[in-house]
């Protein structure tokens, strides 16, 4: 019998082959802004720490600065464009190559400015400022004809793709001190900050904007463990209803903002990507996904996902395998007992990696759906029927 691991590897090969031959998705460079969903090492480099194994074990063979067992959605999208993985802006070790883009995303980042309690000091406004510094310095070096082989050409700043995946932490973090109504009321302020950053980027040449909405926060094991102890708080999928309602409201207003920006910046290409629907469908229909069913490329059955919410790397066992006191890969003494948050045996059947982030297998699935072009600029009426 062929093992799930072998089937998964063949599945990934089929996926990459299909994408390479079926999707026109080409830019000379990519500039990415966001949080841990697309952080390729920014927070680790910026704060000077190393993630513990088993992070990175399934692709990089060691921790890579990504909060994942392997590749992120942004990595698969870079593959689709036949571009190298993005180096983190703060990671200067080994003279990283920024010729085809740079990643400013940092785990824990918010759209709103960081506070003393923030995990990351690199809020969206700081990331935009880092980009402006990066751009100015690149133009200086190009004028002096220095390091051309390591930095983007000047036209990359206009022709390149600007990707955004941020906002999750503004919502999820707020639930620790605010109620749902207060959080819903804060969304316009959050998006005003986002709009300000977008305007700065546009004023400095950004014309191709790719904006991800936020996923179903209520389905994260971390959220369920903290806010879902009362079954009445959960929906039919076992997700915390209030968090998902906040995400839906945020996404609706984000799409309204994207439509506004399209009207203002008529020479820009602004794409709103419905990550919420992709991830929600994955969680709701997990056993149907993860199959090698890309048309015209392969037809054999893959095992599919088996665990939509339980964390692969954690402590505590079913149903969540998550304990906020010990993060993935770490060991602590709790009540006199030494415990370790270990990785599961087969991450390819798990959607969630560590209670907060997705596994490489789930990231691959989400990327494949993004590249299908079925989740771009979907009608507003389909988003939030309970508000209409």
C-alpha cells in the first residue's frame, strides 16, 4: 500500500504542474505585507529569536522563521509565478537577495499601530514605512550601480505585485478586552488605517494590489479553547460564532473599501481575494479536499484531510490538542510535570498546525483555490446575508 506521505508528495507535484500550466500569474517582483499568515522570518529576525522544531520540518528540514511545518500560502504563490521565496526585510544574514521582491509581513502584526502589549512592533504602518525606506535605498543603489544582482530594478516598484494579508490580529486580539459590539464598532477605524497605508504605497508607484480578506477566526483551536468552552457559543462546525461574525463584518467593509479604492485609483489593478470562503469550505468539507483532483493532471485518490480543527503540533490531545501555556515545539514544567508540545505523525491530514496557523497541506490547498480565480471580487450580497 502506498503511504499517505508518498501520495501527498505526488499530490504537491501534480498541484505545481497544474498551476504552472494553467494560470497566468506573472510579475517581476512581489512586495508582501501582513502577519504570521505570510511571515517568512521577519519577526524572528527583527526580535532575534529562533522558532523551535518541528516548525519547518516538512519542507525546510529546520525552522525557517515561518510558523508552520513547511511552506505558507505566499510560498506557493511565489512558486506559481516562478519566483524565489521572499526574504524577510529584517533578515540580513547571508546577504539575502531582494531582486524579485521583499517580505515585510511579521507575525503578530496588526493594522492598527502596535501598543506596549503587542506581540509585534511591526504594525502595518511600520511595514509601509519599511517599504518606503527599502524603495528609497534601492533607488540610491541603482543610481550608483551597486548591488544590481541583489535588488529590484526601478520598474519593479510599478510593475510588481503588492500583496496584503493582515487584520486577523486586530480582531482576534480585541476579544480579550472587548465585546463583539465594541469590536464591530472599531472596524472602520482599523480600515481607515489600512486605507492610509495603501494610499502611501500608491503614491510611491504601487499599481497591482492583491488584498486577502481574513479567515474564519472562530475555527482556530486557540480561539475555541479560550472562548468556546460554552457549547452555546459554537456554531454547527464547532467554531466560535462571535469571532466568525467579526471576521465576516470586517471582510464586508474591507471589500467596500476595495471598491472605493478602485474608483479612486482607476489606473490600479485591485483584487479582493476571498480567503474566508476558501478556508471555511475547507473546514466544513475537510474530507472532500486534499485530493489530487486537478483536471487533466491526475485522477488517483488522495487520503484527504481528517482533522479540520485539532492542532497537529500541541499538547492535550483531542479534541483540540492545544494548551496556551506551551507553544509548538516547546517544553515546560506544569504542576510539577514536564510536558512538550509535539508534532503529530502525519501533518498532511491536519488543517491546523499549532492552534493558530495552518499546515503546509492546508496552505497548499488554499493557494490552489486562490489560483483557480474562483474567489476574486465576489459579489457583496453573497458575503453577509444576515446583515442585508
